[in-house]
C-alpha cells in the first residue's frame, strides 16, 4: 500500500508540474502578445538623389527571402499539399537547417537584387533576431549591402518562444519588411492588416504593409512605394478578403490625391489564373504538375476575370516563371507545385515598361529556380506618366 501511495503521489506531482508549466507558458504567450498598429517608421538615410522625374524609367524588385531558410532541399512543417495520387503531404522543418545556410541564402538573395541594379528594393520575411535564423540580422546585412540607399523596416512578426514542432522548435521570431530607395524617402509609415481574432493570432505574423513616399520633380504629386505581405494560412479566405478591403481603402485615398502608387510584395494569392491579361484557368495554369493545388492557394480573379480591387489600378505580373513553390516537398522541377503570388499593383498613371519573374540559378540541389528562397524575385521597370 505504501508503494502504491508513493507512485500515485509521484504521478500527481508530475501532473501538477505539467499543468503549471502549461498554464505558465500560456500566460507568458498572452502577456507577450501585442499588435503594433499603424505607426511612422524610422528612415535610415544614405540616398543622394532627391526626386524622381515624370517620364524617366525606374526599376523596382520584390523578393520574399523566407528568413534565409529555404534552400532547395528545405520543407516547412506548416505547408501541406498533395502527391500525384491525391494523398496529403506535409513539410518537416520549422527553422533553417544551419547558420551557414542562412548566410548563404541571405547573401545569395542580396546579390541577386544587387545584380538587377534597381532603384527600389522590397524584401519580405527579413529576420532581425530570430531563433529560426540563428539570430542573424538580415536587415542589417541588406542595409550594408545597399550603399547609397535610404531604407526603412516595418516589423510584421514578433512572437514569444514557440515550442512547436517539438522536434524542431520555431523559437522566438522577430522579422519584417525591408524597403530601400535610391531616392530620398520623405516619409515612411506602417499600416496594420486585419488578422484572425482567434487564438491562432498568437502564432501568426503581425501582418502589415509599409509605405515610403518620394517627391516628384516639378510636381505636387507624390510617388508611393508600398511593400505588402498578406496572409497565407487562412481557411476560407475571410481574413485575406478583409486585407484586400484595407489595401483598397489605402489605394482609394492615394487615388483621390492623384498620386502615383506602386505596391509590390507577396500577396499569397494566385495572380494569373483568370487574369484577363492572360488566358489561364485552373485547368491550364502555367507550370502545371500532375497534382491538386494546395489548400492555401487563393485567387485574385474570379472566373469572369474580375478582381476585388478598385478601378484605376492594374495587377502586374508575368507568366515567364513561377514565383513561389510549395514547401510540402523539396524543390524538384516538374514535381513540386508552383504558382505566381508575387508581383505588383500599380495606379493607372504609371506605365509599365518591362516585368520579369527572375529565375535564380543553381541551388544546393543543382536545379535552377528557388536557389535561395521558396520565392523568386519579380523585377519591373516603370515610368510616371
């Protein structure tokens, strides 16, 4: 009897410790959680050019660098998909495999954009002090590489320590949107997107878009360069619909002023299916692989070629290459699901000169494409009318 009593007491003690740990952790997460909201952003100044000119050609890039983790053999534990037989598949890792890979991928992403010689550079999923990227400050790496650029940084992920998955804990995350300009940034601001109000908000990005404003020579109008990263894991698309409404409100306000607007980023929506500038349906989408699209894929256009965005703006993208691969499996051309979710929305007072989905070369599996991230850069040339 004494032995049984001791065993029961020991089991009870363990259960009490576990309960206290869980309650303590939940309290820690809840107390750590806060949304940043709308705010003015600090500007790091280095640009020598003051103003852009109407009629001159300028270039911009957008690139989700995936916190430096997404080598070609990297899969992500939240990404699900389907194989050729319709069976569900799922990725594995939560953080980068090594510090060396983070440095290799971050430097590769930076060099790719430097080689494009852009006037404006937009980056998403840029870590500053995160477990998943071995505490490497990728924003500082970018700022140091882009000499002669003004820059801003808008935080959109600041989480408490996340102990999942247990085999590869995500840890603490601090990340955001980095925006760089060869032209003097007059002001910069962060705008909050709606996110889920359920408990999932504790583990989601603090979604936002950021704006920089540049003066135009001889005009009282302004050029707005916007860096956006919309929600991805949103069952039913309810949150993403609200985010589109919020972006629409911003676009309408700029439109009423007669300003020029370039919005680049990762929209986490398919941009080309049913897009009236192309001829693709879900049955003949480019980069087709013989498998069902992942559940996270949403579409900007309906079957009639209409989008939810207000008139006076154009969604600009290219079908020359995919810009995003699914991370339920390693990158393998012809087998991994791909789509186009990165691109631009521009006001109709801007003329598009050229656009290209840039294919990065020779990743760690030897394939072309997705060499440094699960996304590819999108490069665009434009001029103000």
